[in-house]
């Protein structure tokens, strides 16, 4: 049974002739039923709504070459939050967000909505994409990644139109919508070096993100927060900084990988971290996977210490002072 507040909102919107409101509440009801695993009812509602809607999930899912699929990729998330190395503050903020989403009905009973917009800031390779995926995995929803190389067009209004296809799909189903390198489309509109087209894209982006329901979690990541439009900042209820790992955090990551994978480093994690530092989490992960690959291919015929030392050489070369 649909929630009472949604039914009341639907009747009010219909009585007022608010077609946009009717569409928005209908999408919320469909998502709510699907979250309850009432898929038959959700599909029936979706088919009924499709008769009067130009773009609905049924229309999108009915064709493999749906328009939105040209500009974004929908993935099944596999990263787990507990596998990431996060500061205590960031970890708690993510747990709070996830709890709010899981208990959204409790909040709505008190006329509140769960937070659903997160901005991740930090240098490349330090877990922004992994954290967005882990949030999607914790919420058991799809992970939708925007593809800028396909979305950004050269003609007037083309980028904003393509963005709308993605947003229209994202609002039909609980999901995490991920914008990597967010500064590419959310640049400061006051920058005199930018064209009028990018300014229109930013305006359209802000309006469309504002219209997303709270069951669609929008996560944006940037390496250059100074380039973001000032109006972008207030849209995000959570703003988390993900810096490069300290030597201690790197040792914790290596120890966690060792326990999870069964790979022995042949030395203490703190000693290995000291030799690797400074690297990003992405570089540390590639190092760990490289060691594991070599040990697997050796089929027990190689000891960990020589393999680790061998894999360390290029890392020591690239991080050495000139």
C-alpha cells in the first residue's frame, strides 16, 4: 500500500491541475513500491503512467539503445564501505546518510526528507569513485555513472538536453547518480573565459538536480573545488574531503588488504607503507594487486619478500626525489 502522505500529495496535485506535481509524486510512489519489492504493482503503475508521460522508466528500459544509455552507464556496485580507509568523520557521515536513506519513511512521517546530495573533494586516486560506489552498494541500488565524453556536445543546448535524459531516468528509480570531475560541467558562471553555452549548462544542471527526489542520491566528485560555481556548493548537504593517505593510513590499507586477500607482504605493513609513501590509494591498490597476481601465477613457488621487493622498484623510482 502506498504511503498516505504520497497519496494525499497525488490527490492535491491532481485537483490543482499540477501535471508536473502528479508526475513527480507518481514517480515517488513507484520507487517506494519497488523499494518494498512490490515489483508487480510498481510495473503496473509505471505502465499506467507511461500512457501520459513522454519519458518514463518503461520507455527507457524498453529499448537497449535508450537515449540515456548513450550518456551514462548503469552498474551493479561491488565496493563495500568497510573495505575503504576513511577518516572517522567521513565514515560517520556516510553511515548517517545511509541510515537516513534506509529509514526514510520514519523521516517522512515527520515531514523530513533524507539527505541525498554529496560532494566529494580531493586529489585523483584517493577513493572518490570507490566511495560513491560503496554508498550505492550499501543502499542496494544501481550505480549510474555519467559519461562526459558522450554527454558534452558542441551545439547549442545539446549538453543540457542530454543531461536531462539522464536526470529523467535517475528520478524513476532509487539509485546513486555519480558525476566524476564535476567541475567539467559545473564551472563558475562568473568566469569571463567560459562561453555562454557552459553557463546555460550550469543553470540547467542546478535546476535539474534540484528536481531530483530524495531516493536518488546524487554524488559529485571534483579535484578542483575552486572551479565550481558558487551556487553548486549550497546544493550539497554533505561535503567530504578525501585527501591522499598519510603513512599511517597507508599502513592500515595494506594491513586490511593483507587480511582480506591472504597475501603476505613478508614484512610489517608499517615498513612497507614507509617504503611506498607517498602514493595515492589507487596506486597502493595497483601495487597490492600486482603482488597478488605474481604470487598467484607462481603457484606457491615464490616467496612474498622477493616479489614485493621486485614490484616495489618502479614505485620507488617514480616517487624518488630528483
